[in-house]
C-alpha cells in the first residue's frame, strides 16, 4: 500500500511537472513571438518612413523642374512677343534688324 501511495504521489508530481513545463514552453513561445512582432513593427515603421522621404524628395525635385520649365516657357513667350512686335513695325526696319532678332530668338534648352 505504501508503494502504491508513493507511485500515485510520483505520478501526481510528474503530471504537475509536465503541466509546469508546458506552461513554460508556451510562455517562451509567446515571448519570442512578441519580440518578432516588435521587430516587424519597427521594420514596417522604418520602411514607411523611408518611402515617405523618397516621395517627398521626388516631389521636391519635380517642383524644381516645374519652376524651371515655367521660367523657360515665360522667357520663350517674351521672345515670341518681341519678334511679333518687331514684325508689326514696318518691313524695312524688321529686315534691317533680322540678324539681331534671330540671335535674340535663339532658344537654348535648360
């Protein structure tokens, strides 16, 4: 009877130990997944930030190009107006200044 009581007691302790071991394993798994989730959240935030910075950089570059193109178009429009104004003057005056007009109207690309 005493051996049987010891055997039951041993089985009970084994069951408790297995339960404790299972709980420890679950806790370890949860902790490891928490670390992974934190890493992934930090990685996501970093990539989103980099993406936003790249988008801003491209937007700023595009705005600079638009300003430069607008300035070039404005200059071109002024040259066209000058030529049109000179063409409205008498033909002899225009023909005398044709070389100067052509030189002024030459367009260089930025």
